[in-house]
C-alpha cells in the first residue's frame, strides 16, 4: 500500500469528553488482588476500562444496523477482497 494512501483517523479518547460512555478507574493491584504484595515504593496498578462499542474509530459491520447481519467476532467474516480486519486472529 502506498504511504500517501493511508489516512490516520485515530484520536485520543478522553473520559468525560466523548459522545459515548468511556470510564477508566485505576487501582493499586492489592485492592483487586489482595494476595499480591509489593513494596510501598513500587507503582503497581491495574485499570478497569468501560467503554461503548461505538467508541473511537471503528469499522461498522451490517450487525450494527441489522440483527441478522455479519458480525466479525461471531461469524468470522474477517476479510473481503478490499479489507482485512486487525481484530481477527492471525490477521496482519
């Protein structure tokens, strides 16, 4: 693919500033996994991220508007003559 043919559509998603639900919470790992220990001076965190499937730049599949439509995750419709979806196992 020619470099000049690639158009970057991605943008940084910011909680509270998006049109759809996006929440993040960061915890010290010991709050969620009490059996894990670490020194107090070590930064060791886990994060929960909750977001709408409509967040960010995405590819719309027919399932979005039609209940019987193709869904990449369930039907394995990962490629077509023009596209190859990076969310599918083994895709490049």
